[in-house]
């Protein structure tokens, strides 16, 4: 049985596209029907596309010893160091070759395995820094009194109008419709006593 080549692509959200990754894998010689992918955070270990390649307890994987798995970058496989180490250990144990286009890594060599571990560590570090910076930005905004997230639908004027309409005997459903807000927003701002 001859060795085959497969690719794996991943984006974190539905707003992102795998097109650029797919194009790079096809240009690297991966047949388009051998490319698997996921729309999922890299911090999650369970992913349908990755599970199809690796296999699960219920079904065997697509990858066999001697096959090559190609990714655009190591961070497409995963972001956490523990996940990357687990995945790289599985790849080595299953005698599967891994090529990462961006980092130029070939896991069949000791140097390639060492570099893969370093890059995985750097990806985890980068993610931690991004989360830390985002939290610091939220804290700074809160300290300045800025609202975070979506703006409230119930403004002070709408709350005052809603109280007057409710006092006049108009139902909450009708008040919500008149003000153009959800009933949940109305109940949140003016709870039932």
C-alpha cells in the first residue's frame, strides 16, 4: 500500500474562511478531496475533521502509518502546549509524517520534533498574551465607565415610558412591542414584584 498525503485546515469562527489554507495545501500537493477541516477553537481536542483523520473509539481514522499530514501552520492543529504534545506524540507513535508549510517542519527528524514543541509553546504563549491584553483593555474601559458588550436596549427614557404604560394597565407583551424591545429586556429592567 502506498503512502498518501492528507491536509488539515482549521478556523476558529464561522466568519473566517479556510480558502487560503486549502489553496496552500493544494499548491503543496495535497489532493483537495484529502483535505479535512474544522471550524473550532484550537483549544478544543475533540474536532470532527481531526477525529476523522485520527479516528475515534467508534471508527478507524483515515491516516495510516507512512501517510503524510500537511498543515499550513502548527497552530492550525492546536494552540495549547498539552494538546500539541499529545497530538505530536500520536503522530510519531502512528508513524505518520507531519509537514508544516509555514514553519518548514518535517517531523520525521529529531530537529523537526524539537522545533514543533518550541512552536507549540510559542503559540500557547501568544494566545495567553492576547487574552491578557484583552482583559487589561476591558478593565481599563470599565475603570473609565465605558459599557462593554452590546448596548442596552432599555434606555432610561424607555424604562420611564415602560413604567408609565405598565401603571396604566397595559400588558408587558404590548409594552415590549411598543418600545421595540424584548420581553426579557423589559423583565430584566422592571422585574415583577
